[in-house]
C-alpha cells in the first residue's frame, strides 16, 4: 500500500491511497512465469541443456535468486513461501534431468553404428613370470625321472631348517645362511633353503624316496645385481638301497642336457655341505660368452649352477632311516641362476621389479 500527497483545485492538500501488489504476490507471479517458461523449454542439443542449467540452477541462476527473496516475505508466510520455492526447485531439476536423458539418446556427430559382425578388440594376454617358466621346466624334467613334487612352509622352526640337516647350534656353516628370525619366537625363522622340505618328507615317509622341493627361500644379504634377500630354489632328494654318486651324476647330466642342450660342458668340483658327504658343486660352460670369459662367469668360462652330494648318514639317522641299509643323494639349485643363464638376464633385481618392459619379453614362452 502506498500513500501519495496531492492538491485539489482549491489549493487544499489531501492524501490519496493507491493499492498495489505486495512483494510476496509479485514473487508468486514471477515463479508462475518461470514455471511456464521451464515447461516450454526444449533443449535440442547438449549445449542448450547446459544453458538451461546455468540460467536456472547455476550459482547466479533464477532458483538461487528466488531463494534470496525469502527476506521480503512476512514471517507468518515464510513456511508457505518456502514450500513453494522448494517445489519450484524440484520442478526445474526434474526438467534438467529430462533434458540430459533426451540428449544422451541422440547420436553425436562423430558417433557410428557398431558393426557386430566385425572381430572384437584384442585383449592383452598376460604371461608367466620368467622364474615360474624355468621352475616349471625344471619340475617337468625331474618328473620324467620319477621325482614327485613336495612343498613346505616358508616360516620354519630351527630343527627342520638347521638341526635336522646336520647344522647344530653354533655350527660355523650357519653363518653362510644368515636369515630373518621371528622376534616373538626366536626359534622360528624364514627358511634359508628348501632342505627343510626334504626334512619333513623324511620325517613322514619311508624309503624309497624321490622328491624335488621347489620354493622361495630367504637370506640376509645386501640386494645387488648378483644377490637378493629372497630367491627361489629347487632341491632334490633320492633315498633308496644302493644309491651311488654315479646315480647323482647321471641324474644331473640328464637335467643339464634337457635344460641347456647337448653341447653344454659340465664339470664337478669338490665342495663342502654339512648335510652331504662327499659333496660337489657342478659348473657348466658359460652360455653367455661361450666359455671365452665374461663378467657373469668371472672370466673363467664356467658358471656354478648347483650344489650336490651324498646324503650325510647323520641326516638319515635323524629321521630313523637306517644309514647302513639306505643311501641317497641330494642337490639344490637357484632358479634365478638357471633363468639368468637360459635367458641371459644380467641383473637379479629385474625378477622382482615388475617392469612390464622386461616381462613382455617372455610373452609366448611356456
């Protein structure tokens, strides 16, 4: 309501009352007009739908500005007007969602119909890790010789890892197999060789025994191109009557020829292992330099690939196997070393770095 001062013909002043719409009525009329405008809006393109969103739902859009008009509404009608504004906002949002669905069903200028008769996209196929490839090859070779596969825990107790293998406490040879111990249980450790699996086999089986024991082992060593704090082994054990060193040599000759070819030269060198007597290390001619000498073979032309020997009588006696009746041989090799020679890998760290460029080189190898 507005009051205006006016003058009549006689010069006397008087007041005239003029009536006009209050602010709330104006707002209601505006909202009705906006609703009609929204209902009539047809967004034929994604750009038009985005313009609609900015105009009505943007930070400076009509809906937000309308909410700001609540301050002009009398207190007794704020609840009513608030409900009307909320209905208006939901109406606009529903319209915008409809525009988006409509535009998502329209073909874009660059879209093409899918030809279902065409071949599908090629799927990248993974490959086996090189260590697994070589491990499987080693296992397959010895399976042909009648060896079964045995596996055991990576966390071992001192007896199965050391004591049963003729390595009593404070034995100097333990220094060569420094490993990681469990703080809560000092007599438990991460196994240093899969000989612990051989121990568990002899503990539960009686001769004849012929097994290979593949698995991961641990040593406390500085990581370098030639050493790592963990690596993989395949160890073998054969126990029966009248088993001799000749049986050991022929078994390993067969393995080398099957793994590396017929032309590889082999030599045995006397060595020492607490769990075998006599003991020997086996070398093969370097496959990288052909025997001429290189960094891998330390310019000798030979590379050590495994240790071996006849099972020590003390080891047999530890498991109740009569060492006067039975004899046996054992051997152990590092899978990383075999892989290094077979595929000419010059850094052991590559095996555990998960570099796809390195792993892709073995695609298709089984």
